[in-house]
C-alpha cells in the first residue's frame, strides 16, 4: 500500500469514526424534542451524552486536518466549493456546544426553551449537511482543469443529495435512540426502544431509495460494483439483525448493528470514490484523485510517523472515557451541570 492509499484509508476511518460516535450524539440531541416528556427527562438525555459529545466531534476536526495535510488540493476544492454549507455546519455545532453548557445556568423555562431549540437545530442540521456533501461527492460536481469547483445551487441541492441528507439524519436518529436505551432506565428507556422499532421501516425505505438512486445516478457501481455489492449484502444483514435485537431487547447488540449500518454506509462512499476523492461532472480527466490531490511523499512520510506515534494514546484516552462514564443516567441524580 502506498502512502497516498494509506492516508485515503485513514481519512475514511476518521469519517467512519465520526459518524459512528457523533451519530448517536446527533440522534440523542434530536430526540430531546419528542422523546422526553418533561424537562427532567430532557436533562437526562443531555447528560447521557455529556461526557462524550465534545471528544466525538474531534474526529471530524481530525479528518479535516488529515485532508489538509495529506490531500491539500482535495481540502482546498472541497472547503472552498462548499463554503456556505460548511459555515452553517460549523455554526450549528458551535450553537449546540454552547447550548449544552448554558442551558442549565438559569432556572427559567424560556431560557431553557431557546437553548433546547439550539440543541435540536445543532443536532439535525450537521448530519443533513454532511449527507448532502457526501452525496455530492459521489454524484459528481463541476470541477475544471484547475481543480476549481464552480457549482450552482442545483448542483448541490437536488433530489439525490436531499435524499442522502435525510437518510443520514434518520440513521443518526435511530442510532441515537439505541444509545439512549443503553444510557437510561425505566420509561425513557422503553419509549426509546419503541420509537427505534417504529423507525426501522422508514429508515429501511430511505436506504433502499438512496441505494437505487445511487445505482442509476452515479458511476460508483460501475467502478466498484463487486465490492459495493458485498457491502450492500453485509449492510442488509446488519440492519435485519438490528431489528431482531431490538425485538428481543438486546440493546447493546442493536446499537452495534445500527452503528455497523452507518459505518458500512460511509465506507461504501469511500470505496465508490477510490482512487478518486472528488468526481468532476465536466470531464473525468479533471477528477481529483489520491495522486493529483496529495502532498509530497516526504510530507506523507512524516505525517505517518506522527500518526502512528500519537494515535494509540488518543484512542486509549477515548476508550477510557467511555469506560469511566458507562453508568446509566436517571432522574434521581443531580442532573444540571
């Protein structure tokens, strides 16, 4: 494996980790508006992700940093071309983070309602925007020979990309509900189970629709049809197992399966792209690849040494944090931060 291929895989792994981990944060944040019956239960939901959400967001920052260092041309084209949606993504994440900290500072219902709206908006907007961006990557964008992306509104916002965004949102909501069953007790836990089971058919329909649209509206099945077919079969099995484990109340296994569906979905995007990182709808000769978008070999070599040295410590710390805060959250505890 060349260093270019290695860093493409590492960027993919970082995005997979982000969607798996931050996905349940987004799902819990969305569910605060319709799963909780009162303010106390809403606080339980917020506290269930309290020790994790900020560390989970680091995976996105690290993925962006890895793209900047390993594939600067990819980073430049992507972030300049999607400047407006990515700014909204950043503002939504900032607003949600501030809301987590400020919500409990004043014991006023109107104050809390404002921050609850910020939490909901900051939980639904990022997965939708990221879903749109990733759908655009595999659909193709108007990129010229100078690696400049000149996309109009309907190049970014169209039926295919909107379906992709909605699918990511619903997957995150399902994943978050299963995380809630692992972190709560009693009535809140049971209602999370029931809601997750009710979402299975709508989520399955969205995944099927997006898969069909991807087959007919992109070239990824032509390029990587064999591997993507295997991923599709494994994804279907994981989804069916998620439904089975929900039915028999094996919450941990169900959570693992919903996470597997998310991981397989993101993995499929990168498999369909490889060796491209951005597809030009103007001319395939203008595609950005792991070769023409990459840094020099010396830079990649130094980055690899640094990553191999530091990554075990970062992973160890995050695993330790999940072990320390594994206890379930319930309303009898002191909940406000």
